[in-house]
C-alpha cells in the first residue's frame, strides 16, 4: 500500500491547486432562483431601456434653450399648455416658449429635451385660467431626463460573464423582460462526518462520545457561500462504509467535505479510503496554517467529471477557520467567481490589546473579540483558550492573520480583523 506522508503546503500553493478545478456547468435559471449565482456568459439587452425618454423628477418638460440664462433674479417665463400623465404619452409636440407638467417617470413629448425641477419654479394663474411658469434655473439639454437606452441599449451587453447575481441584477433582468439568466449551476456540497465517537446532536452522550457539531456548522457556512448542501450524516471509522458513502457522494455532488480523520492520528483510514477510490489522486495533505494544518485535498474523476474532496480537521475551530479562509472562497470559485481567492475579505481595523506570538513558517489565524472604544475605534482582544473549546468561537468576532514570515504581533499594532460571520 502506498504511504502518503504529511507534507504541508504553503497556502498560496494550496490555493493554486484549488483553482485548477473548473466551475460548474452552464444552466438557465429562472429569475426567482438565480440569486447568488454567477453568470456563465454575457447577457445582451433584448430592447432599449427606457424605451422612450423619461423624466427623472416631478417638474416641467421644456425645450432647454427656452431656459438659458434663467436665474432667481432674472427668471424665464413659459406658458403651461397641459399635463402629462404617467401612464400615457402626450399626443402633441411641445412648441417654443411652452412647457408641460410632467411626473417622475413620465414620457417626454416630442420636442422637449429637458425637465425643470418643480422646486426651481413658481406658477401663476391668470384670470382666464391659463398658467405661466416662472423658472429660476437654466436647464442643459437632457438634464433630469433618462434618455432612450441609457440604462440598456438593445443588442449591447448589460450583464457580464462571472458577474454575481444580486438583487440589482435581478431587477435589471426583470425590467428587460428576461425570464431566465445563463449561470453556473449552484455548487452541490456533500458533507460527511466521520468518527466512532460521534453521535447525533439529538442523542445524549456517554463518556467517550461527543455530539456531531461539524456537519451542522459546516452546512451553514457552505450555504452562506451559495452552495446546495447534502448531509450524509455520521459515518463510523469503518473502511468499507466510508468508502461506500464517499462513492455515493461523488455521484451526487460537485464538492465533498470529509470532516474528521485528517489529523496525524487518524489519517491512515481517510488516506486509505481515498487511495481505494478509482481514478482518485491525493493532491495535498497539509497546509501551513494554524489552525487547520492537516487539511487534505484529493481529486476524483467520475463519469469524466473531476470532483474535489477536502478532508477537514474534526476539531470545530480548525474546520471553521479552513472553511472561512479556503473552502467558502473555493465554493464561490466552483460557482463561477473568477476572483474568489483574490477578492479581499471585508475587515475591521483595530488595535491589539496584547502581544500574540507565532511560529515562522506558518500563517496563524488568531481569534479576537472586537471592542468599540469611546472614540469610535476598535480594540482587538485575543480570545485565549484551548483550541478544542467551542467557547473560543462563540466569544470571537473575527480573525487576525499573522503572516508566515512573522514571529508574532505586538500590543497596539494596527491589525485587520476578518469577521467570523
């Protein structure tokens, strides 16, 4: 049997391996399910948006040159000849020295090329019932006007390949009458928790047993990254059963997360199972980060499709950090985000309240609590405690990264805190 030695890689090298996996296949998703996916190709506008010039403000549709030079002390005077309704265009052209009342969104009549805001006008009603509008500000052509095709021009790209579909993109698609969007399929993630000591959270443990935490916590983090999650429950430390479960999961998912069995003590079973899988190769066992060092990466090809398998540490804090730093961006990469690993984490700037030592050669992710100061700045308070304690995650607001070449950070250093949620 082949022996696969524990040889941690630099995080950058590990990410390069993750980036070799392609995005999921293309599919047309209806708008109501396309949210939080990534476009698989550019989207062309089927029509102009808006179809006609529309007003951005309540006010008066005018011919811009009729207002040139208008000020509060030297206003322009135009005759109001009617009103435009929001639902029906005006049926006659606007002529010189006249204006029309227009609501926000109203279609400009032929001849009009600007809108004067109502706040910059005053109206005077004559004895015969006609109105004169006094205008206090000159308008430039197309001021306060949405021009034809200004939001989207027919035949031109309006959404682009790899763009994330947010509420804004859904809104534009709906405005253009698009019923579906071409996106990468949502990433299907299979989660398998391993270990003889694990029991469901609904059961009461005896000494030597612990409730399964990871399958639930990892599921939430995977869903947060946009994945569709399938949990395969708890699998004991049984070679045949674990092999069968992984084989089933490979047929049904785009990414497999194995929780537990990646550390030095239990690595043989996980490695043996991965080596027993057909068309499977182990790409890495170990990454130079802490916590999370024993993380495994393998690739298995089933029916011509290459599927990644990640062996996460069973210890929840380690698994949580690996998910945040590597696996959540990896899920986005598989979903079609070409910048998943290069986009910076949103972070708070804070000052450390004490020294944090570190060993050169590994990248440390230290849990900290954020405390807001009276001057609206933040302090980062390191959360101390044994690595296996859940309370260290509960107390922490974020992570501070200590670079691999550093021996640590010092009290009062300015640091970036990556939020845990």
